[in-house]
């Protein structure tokens, strides 16, 4: 499956190298949890 790198190194590690092409990903968390 083709993956699209986000260039956020730790996030790419968590999602096995990037977001799967054609997928929709929701990033959520409490205020101050470094989402943006």
C-alpha cells in the first residue's frame, strides 16, 4: 500500500511510514497536546 509521508517523524513512525493513500485521518486530543 502506498503511504504519504507527513514529514512529522514521530507521527510517521506511529503510522508505519505515513498515511495510507486514499485514507482520511482524524487527529484529535486535548488542548495543548501538540496537534497542530
